[in-house]
């Protein structure tokens, strides 16, 4: 059984880091042949999730983002440990 592709990011809480995540999302979307519309929807959702993780966070914890590719599915987890 082959291991499914996974991309994991650990981002410090810095201004504009959500832009790095959208660039990674674009690469992952191209890898799994998503349409440009779907790739844009994913980027917008990730930006929103990052804002939700960053804005209310008073901690200095990093944000973890996991892109899990499994056959016909892409699962994206945004984790704020703060």
C-alpha cells in the first residue's frame, strides 16, 4: 500500500503568512487537477480559516496546515494551538 501525498506546514504568526498558504494550495490544486474555479474556492476558504485562526489568537503559537490527498478527496486542516 503506497502512502498518500501529504503537505504539512508550520507557520509562525506573521503578517501576510496566509498568502504563503494560498500559494501552496494552488500547487496542490494543480497536482490533483482541480479546475481554476475550485482552486480559487479552496484558496478563499484557506484565507478565511487562517484569518479565523490568527485574528482572535492572543497566543504566539504557530498555525499548522495539513493538505491530505486521498484518491478523489482533498482534506485541508488548519490547526491553531493557541
